[in-house]
């Protein structure tokens, strides 16, 4: 099914009529199912922001043993593990292979899940499917960006196949399990306290950027499966992991309706806006999704992409400009190369330019772009870089700075060859 934030209805075709007609929780549900509401917002939120779905399931989610603490590994929300460091940070190569590390590794973040305000950026690496295990996030939403390998994600709402160059969002509280097909890597943006929305278009008009109809929602699918050895339900709660056992699959939702769902989106569907006269437009024109803060026009997090497009600006330095930003910028690369740094930044790598830390094209990029003959040209062909931008000041974790052994301590040297071209006798 398609449509961003729509009111969807779906029932597994094996059980026609499983959705109650005209009401949400009848005294007896069709097929003897249980009615369960999943709320993604306060009951009293205004209608445009009110998020909830009704699930009709074989057994309710409450049927489980008590939760017990689980080892978190490199998952953390402790932003004080190491001292603050304003330097430009890059992990030029992808993380080590799954034979050495698996699971979620928190790279940076800010805020606190108990206060319902903040974000975290994780790297995931795995080569093993989640068998008789599922996860749900009590702290916030996961925006998942696969970089290598496809993910078959089973949710309470149905299944989604998510491949590189696609993204998916698993919203707060939604249980999911992931099947992989070999070595799999990618990035996760976790947002506490806000849900992702489509950005306002303003003078662009009614159409453009990520169009609502291109977001896909799974259709109902269920399994009535007993698990005598125990099914493990993992909860991420207040930054910690907890596990509970139950003897049945949680993916037992026969039908559902509502507007609070998981969804996916293919990045090639993005309608690019760009300058067609002069100057380099601000990267906000490439925003796919935004999680708004309480301040108008300011995001807790934006998901921005740099897709293939035409560059036609006249009398313009066309690569991204040199910049000092009151926002934090985390860059990742799905495929190809990043237009402002063609060398030393590989797919699966990452960089973080912290609040007010200078950044911009390396010396080689500056020299080439300053002398290039300005003709219409394809930009970023065969590549897909992206950015998580946040109004929060992001701290890098101990794993990101030290344990991963991937930090490029010579990153600053890419700007050292920049030289002065100042000419006080420049003709007016």
C-alpha cells in the first residue's frame, strides 16, 4: 500500500472479514481475535499529528514473561564516555566485518531518551538473521539506511524487503525481526520524542522532493506459530536492552487499520530541486524526512540525500561551499563517492562535522572546480551520499573514537594543501 501517513486498512486474505465493521473493539472480534491499540501519540494530540493503529491479533502482546536485563554491547546513550572533541571526525572505511563485530554500534548522539528529546546514530553490521527474536524500541523511531545487503523485515503490520538505496522507518513500539542474506551493513538514525514527517514545501508548491504516494506500507500477514523453546522479545528501554520470553510468535496480527505504521521509500523516487541560474543552493532542498523540534523551522533531525542530478549554475563554484554551521552534520555514503571528497571516503564510511566546526571541499576538489569549464553536467552520477543533520550538539562515543579503530586521525590534512589566492591588485 502507498501513501505517507495515510489511514490504511489491511487484512490477511486468508481471513476475509477480520476487520470489525464500524467500530474498533467489539465485544467479540471476528475469528476470535484480540483488539489491541498501538498509540504513537498522546490521545489528545490534534488530529493532524494523532498517530495510532488498531491491531487484531491471535494473542495480545501482554502475554509474556517478565523482562530481564540484556547485555547492550556497543549500544549506548552515554555521551560522557569521552571528553568533547570539536575536531572534524571521519570513519573513511566501512566498519569491520561481522566475523569480528555484529549488531548495533552507537557512533554519536545527544539528548536523553527519558526526557524524550535527542537522537543517536548507530552503525549496524550483521550476517545472521533474527531467529525467534524480535526487537521494539520504546525510546523512539529507527530510520534504517541499508548500505550493503538487503533486509527482509517482518513487522506486526506485515513484511518489507528493504535494499540499498531504500530506507525504512520502524516507529516507536513496533516489533520487528530482520532476515539477512549474507553480510549486511548500514546506518540507523534514532530519534527520541518526535516522529518523522515530510518537510514543508513552501514556495516549491504542492509537489516535489519526496512525494507522499511513493512511501510504501506493508500489508497484513500473520503466522499462528507456537515456539516451545521460547520466543525472545527484546525491548530497548531508556537506552538499555531487556529481554522477555513468550511461547508464540508476536507476528500474529491478522488485520489492522490506522495511520501509525512502518514504511519504506526508494531514494531514486526523490524529485530533486536545484539552482538553474547561479550559486549553490543550501542542502535543505534535499530533505527527505524531518523530525521537528518545538522551535519553528528547526529540526531535531533531518534526513537529507545528495542524489544524481544536473548541475547548470553559471559563474558558480558548484561543489558544496565552505561552511560553519549551528547544526551538526553526520555524513554517510551508500554507494559511489561524495562529490566534495572523491578520495578517502568509501561506501559504509562516515564523517561528523560538529556544531560550528569548519568543513568543506578538500584541496583537490577546490582546484578542479575553480578551473572547470562550466557546462551543464551530471553531478553525483552513480552515487548516493546522505546526511543526518541535527540542531543538537552530537557527542562521539568511546566506540566511535577509540574501540572501532577506524577513526582517520589525518582527516584534517585534506585541507592543508589549500593555499591563498588573494590578489590585492585584482582589477575591479
